[in-house]
């Protein structure tokens, strides 16, 4: 996991994690990750990107719409994390404390399921 500043774009944060990605067949992501260099890096690693194109993209990329429908599981996970008021309201101002709260919440959610 990586915590970035709120104004940092999604794919810039993904660039820092790209070398740590585990072996996978596909990567599901939203439009925020739509960048040619990111798609090329995923393909180079042998991962098929399932990323819908941005609305203003001149040459829209093809993606598997059926596979993309499974992305709701990712959104559900973020919803469960945001059930923790401390995280949803961002009470912790220090990044390391906020990140620690997220780690604790994820651990408890995983344990309860």
C-alpha cells in the first residue's frame, strides 16, 4: 500500500508501485489510471490492463467490459474502510498515523470476513 497526497493523480502513485506488482493476468482500474505509458508498462510485465479510456481521449482503448464489472468488489472494500469514521473524516493529520489507522482497519476487516 502507498499513501499519496490528495492532489496527486492516480497513475503517478501507481508509477511508484509498478515495480512491486505481483504476477497477475489482469489489472482492473478506473479512468484515473488511463495513461499510455501505464498501459505499456503493464503489458511489458505481462499484465492485461482493464482500464476504461478517459472521456476526452482521442483514440479510445479497448477494454473488457464484462471483466470491468467485477470492479465493484474493489469499491466495496473502500466502502468498508470508510465505515471507520476516523478514516473517512481524516482525523489524523500526520500521514504515518493515518496510514496506520488504515492498516488496522484493513486487518480487522480481513479478520472479520
